C-alpha cells in the first residue's frame, strides 16, 4: 500500500483545518513502552520485534519516533515516489529544500507525527490528528511507507503500536478514523486486520488529484471500547 489512509501528509497549515468533521485521512498514534533516545533532541520511541524474514536485509526492529531535520534524505525516498503519493493528498516532492521545509514547518510542530523506522532509520510515516470542539472525541489517522517495504506487514505492526496505547494516552479520545479511496484495497485490508470497522462509502466526498469530479471514499473507524487487540 502507498499512503495507507489517503492523506499521508498535510500541506495546508493545520490552522486552516481546525475541526472540520471529515478532514481526510489521519489517525492517531501513540505507543506503549516509550524509550528516550537522543539524536540532537530527545525523542519518543516505540519498538516491535519483527517476525523473522518479513523485513529485508535481516532488520529486526520496527519503531516509531519523532522526525528530525536530519531525516530529510530518508523522507525523500517515499515522498518523491509517485506510487506512494498516488493515494495521498500531497503532490510528489521534487526538491530536497521543499522537503526540509515541510519537515520543519509541518511535521515537527504536528500534534502527533512519527517516523516508522527499521533500526531507527525512517522508511515511512504515521500520524494522528486530534480534532477540537464538538469533534474532540475523534482522531484522524494517516500513514505512508516506502515502496521497498510494501507487503511486509510493517504498516500493520505500526498501527497496532498506536492502537495499543492511544486511548489511554489520550483519555478524551473515543474514536480513531481513516478515510480511504475506494480503489485502495491494500490499505482497507490493513485497517481491517487491526480491528477497524468499515462503516460505509462516502459518495462524491472529495476531488482527487488530476480529476475533475469528486470520488467515493470508504470510512473506517475504531472505538475506544473495541481497541483491545
């Protein structure tokens, strides 16, 4: 899957989105055992041992941590790939400088945006955006992974890390949700594996890049009362 939940990155300022009920695709991520590590700044980290041969080159640890400006080259691996951006709201990055600005101005200040890492090296991203006001009980999920690592259950593992702790970390949160393009079958399967329920199709929900008419999307959700894996 490319961008797990179709909006993998937010290009518009967060303030413009405020509490719009269905701001496309994002979910919240928090993690159980947090280890402190230093890489210029102190960062949160969650890890999970892989199941043997699923990850290439013998890598054995999947973790989530905060992004740092020094991650720009790794970020460019998936952010410059049209296959990844296909299901995302953002356009493919073509300039390292723009990517660095995006990390500095959007990712780092984001309420909950983490790098999906193998042995501490970013190979994707996952984030949760809390809504506010009357929608504060909801969080929106987004995720994207470099094509080299598709089909290795990494997204599933990352999501499980999130679900295992997010509702206790954010006690006010009662619902995680993700909106997925109808044709993005891979992301839909991942969500279902983690326990998200398919709520239905939202018809003509948004204008997809390169299209003149609105497209249908599928809404998935996971409630705090059903978050035990």
